[in-house]
C-alpha cells in the first residue's frame, strides 16, 4: 500500500499570518443563502505571497518571467525532505553533507515545522535560507526549493539576496509549507499554483506522500 497523501499547505483564512506590510486575507460574502439570496458567493482578497505559494522570477528580477512561465512538472514528481539541524538558518556547510544533485526538488524541514506549523502571529525569527546556501544550491542547479515558512530569505538577514540568487539561477521557490507531518527522505510531491497571468507569485495547494526508496537509489529529475 502506498503511503497516504499529506496536505502540506497552510489553511487560508482571515487573520492568517502574512508578511508585515502585506495586505490581510479577507473573505466577504457578496451573496448569502442565509439572507435569502439564491446562492452563497464569497469574494476573496489576499496577497499572492500569503500562505502556501510560489515565487516567480519577476518577484525580484526586473523583466523576469511571471507565474505562467513555471513548467507544470516543476511541482510534480519526486522531492527530498531534508531535515535541517541549524535553528537559525539553512547554511552551505550543512547542505554539503546531503549530496545535493542537479534537478532535485528540495523541501527544507527546519525548526519552523515544530514552532510555526500552526496558526499564530508572524514570527520574525523564523529559520531561513542563508545567502551562502542559496549560492550552493544555484551551483548545484536544483529545480525547486521549498521552505516551511513564508520566505526563503530571512526577515532581518539575506531576505532579498537569497531570493535573487535562487531566482537568477532559475530555481522556483515554494514558500509557506507545513512539513510537520513528513519525515526526512524522499516524497512524491504534487504542487500547482493558480494560473495567475502577469503576477510575481501565486497561492498553491501542495500535497506529498513518503516514498520507501532511500536517497542512495534516488535518480534526480523525477
């Protein structure tokens, strides 16, 4: 029996944590059965970088491709969950121990998965991907980097630098994951963003299931 699918997306709801300065998520009833309307209709207002979402190159690169440029297979296929020991940042020194390979989809399970998986206010001290790690991943030419909080870059350090390094290397960024239900190792990933034309990011639904194979037998590119 294959392992069960696990939803690794964060719930979207009013009051959810967003990056400071970004618009809040709002639901507004425009029609309501309870008020005698023919049906219920909700208007959604949210930032494209709220919750689980993908970043396109145009988020940080002038003239960069928008979300419609993302190949569908970027978010579908074999991925590797890597457990990160450093509670402050994902560093190149730690990544060198994990035999990173070209074309991999990598999901970094950090201290955020234990601290910040549930609802709560925005946390400035989340574990982020340091700029030296971003340069290492760019050199390795991985396909996708996923993180378990709202940004690959830190709030106080390496915010713009990490984004630019990864996006310039053609790496798509999957942010705002809930990886608390997964174990380090290989998983099957399905993640598709909304097909928003001209935007630098898009909300996404992501699910994954554990694979029994070991990393040693892994063939990247999936």
